[in-house]
C-alpha cells in the first residue's frame, strides 16, 4: 500500500455553543490540516497522486473556510443577529458543533468523494490541528 500526505493551513474562527467553558466564546485558530491518501498502485507517472492535484481538491474546500466564522446551524438566534449586525460576515453553518473532530470528518467526506472520482485514490485520514499540540483525526478504520 502506498501512502502520502499533504498539510494545509488556514485561519478560522468558531464557537462551541454547547460548551460550558471558554470555547463557548468566539475565538480563532490557525489550523493545520493533514490529508492522507492511499492506494495499492501508482499511476503511469509513478505517483500515487500529484501533490498539485491533491492541493487543488482539498485547497478549494479549505478556501471556503479560510477567514470564516464556523458555527452550529442550531444556534439560530445568534446567526440571525450576526447577519443583521454584520451582513457581509463570512459564516459557515455546520449541522453539528464545529469541533476539530467534526471538521476532520467533513473534510474527509468532501475530499474523499472527489479524490476517488477524479484520481482513483482513497482518502486514508484527515487530521485537524487546532494548535501545534492539539489535534483530532478522522478515518474509517
């Protein structure tokens, strides 16, 4: 089995509406996301996938998150007030709490579909680093 990984960075704010501690407040992170892919064969160029192609697929999704505010879509009162006060605010509404764990799963699902369809490689895992020492990984094994 061949495996490779690429890291991506972006800045984003979020709030954990159900959290009882400090993370209930708006705050941000300089995220690092590592996406691992795998296959039992290489392409005709001797590669699993060109890093440029992996960057294109994952990067286009992460560009939507960059400098956005991610919130739980059930936080309706807050969302309504934010849109009224800051109509141009870039928000991402998730159907769950915007934790590193849930972000890893969302990125995994999005990138996995595109990678399989366009390049015939399987996504292996996604790790989301909120800080240099704190991360969450999603994989299907």
